[in-house]
């Protein structure tokens, strides 16, 4: 049985966007990765992510990241 995980990491930030590295893991090893921009004011990702669950995880990660930065 393959274990799957998705990891997110912010690699850059501007006033209008976050650049996020999304890494998909299989059995604790990187399997696929890509860079995605989160457009802050539009609250959308570019390019779009296939899969409702992956998109929702990415959006929540970005919102959480921005909330934590605002609190500092």
C-alpha cells in the first residue's frame, strides 16, 4: 500500500502573490513537484490544480500562511 502526502512550502512572496512549492510524496519519497502561484487578492492558484482536495489543501495552506504572517 502506497502512502501519499502533499507538502507545501512558500518560496517567494510579493504584495500580490505567494510562490509555493508543492511536493507530492509516495512512501515518504518525493514523487512529483511543481511551483504554483497563489494570487492573494483573487484567492486563486495559477496554474490551477487538478483535484478538489489538492486545490482545497493548497488554498488553506496559503490562507494559514498569510494569517500567521499577519500575526507577527
